[in-house]
C-alpha cells in the first residue's frame, strides 16, 4: 500500500463530512500556520480548497470567497494572487526566479468546471498576475492559450500594469547561478562546495515551486489554477506544464480537478493532470489517482532525469479533489507537503509518495 499520512486523515474527514452534512452550519478554525480565517458558515456539502504547500493563505482566501457564495475559479485565482504578489516566493509572479538571461517569464492556466472552458498564458513578461491574464483569455476570447509578446499586448489591452518582476533577491540568485554554472566559462567560480549554495536556491532546487490551487465551491462546481515562474534559469522561451491544459492543470466538473508542481516536462509527456482526473472518474480516490500517475511517469521515463540505478532524480506533486470533496496529494519523492482548507480549517498535510528522497 502507499505510504500516506493523508489516508487516516481522509477517513476522519469523511466521517466529519457526514456529520457536517447531516446537520448544521460549519464553523472553520485554522490550524498549523493558518492566518486566522473568519468563522465561516455554509449549508452545503464539503467545499474544499487544495493547494501546493506554499498555498496555505491562498486556500484560506479561496474558502472565504466560496463561503460567501463565490465561484470556484474566482476563488482559485484570488487565492493564487497572494503568491503572485509575494516577493519571498521565488517560484511565482513578482520575485520569481528568472530565465538564464535574467528575465522573469511567467506561465499560468485556469480551468472552470461548469463551463468546461480554459485559459492559459506562457512566457509572459512584466505582468505579475499571470493567473488573471489566463482567466481573462478564457472569459473574453474564443481562444485558450496566448504566449510571449502577444500575451503581453493582450494584458496591456486589458489594463494590466507593466513592471519589473525581478527582485533584488531573485537577481542575486541568478547572478550566483551564472557565476557558478561552469568552470569553463568567463566567470570566476567562487563556490567550491555544494554546501555553499544560498539557502533560497537550495530550497528551490530541492522542493521546486509554483502554486496550483483547486477549489470545490458551495454549488458543487470545480475550478483550478496553476501559476509559476517556471524552472529557475530555464532556456528563454521554455514553457513548462503549468499553462498546458491536461499537463499542469485539468478540471472535469463531473469527476474532479487536479494540478501539479515539479518537473513540467514529464507531466507534458504523460498528460498527467488529465490522467489524474480520469483515474478519479474511473473510481480511484484522489490520493490513489495521484499515486497512479506518479507511477506511470516513473515507468515511462527512460531517458534523462534518472540516477544510474534507474531511480527518478526528479519530483512531481499532484493535488486533486473529486466531486464529493475528497482530496489527496502524492509525489514521486518524499518530503512534500500540501495545503488544504475544508470544514476542519486550513492546514498543511504530508503528501503520499513513491520513493524516499535521496
Ligand atoms: N512545473 C513547473 C514547470 O515545469 C515548475 C515547478 O513546479 O517547480 O515549469
């Protein structure tokens, strides 16, 4: 069986969900690291928001909107914008790590279950709210995906403010990377040991970044958003899985919603988020669906990203909710956490996983 800290919690959750459904109004509390969500009341079954580990405040924001009767996708985008605004989150929006030329290029996607519509933006420069641009593409055009210069012009037309997204912290981490990437280039290489890697960079290398947030609202509708600055120091123009519908995000209002963080290329090559939702549609629990896709990715990865003994040298994480409001998360490597907010309040939980890290 899968090692999962979530399994027991999920059973508890099912039990508490039934009690809640049988009766009364829900009063939410905030546990571990919460930022004080108001007591929220609802008559409906199990609305829930699930996110990557950096999204605790995002899930709280989303649930506040949901419990005021708001739409699943409005809630998801309002939530992720907290991270897009945060200069300390070097994986998304303002303060995200740049590409190899020092330019921040953002990717994002949204998907709205009730209308089965999607919007996405890739390699967007100078606009911090990539999530919102993706949502406007979905709402105001007949198209799904805009990239680069066209995406920027589109955002300008809708009144988005242009700004320099490269913070001093991100710039200095980029400078460090440039100076240390090779012994055979023009730069002195001050760092001799991997132990000397700046802490923020080590964190990024070890855990990755990006925020994915999926929401089940009080109308029983599902929506999701994934937004990122992508892999740090990527080749200019590289677009990962986050803005690719079916790879970094997928929502089917009958079955569930799923999204991902981690190495985007393997998700693109397996249509990974689509597959998580399909597995839920075939009856798997969210955690088991996420695990099945992690397993599929490992089985299909034959070239690159592997240690000599064949074990994966990369990670991906999946975050999923089904139509009943059950949720789960799984990763290829151990050590990931996710954020969730339901009637038990906002909290971090450990992801199920396939391999011990290291
Ligand atoms: N999935 C993102 C990408 O490949 C990066 C990440 O989640 O860390 O662009």
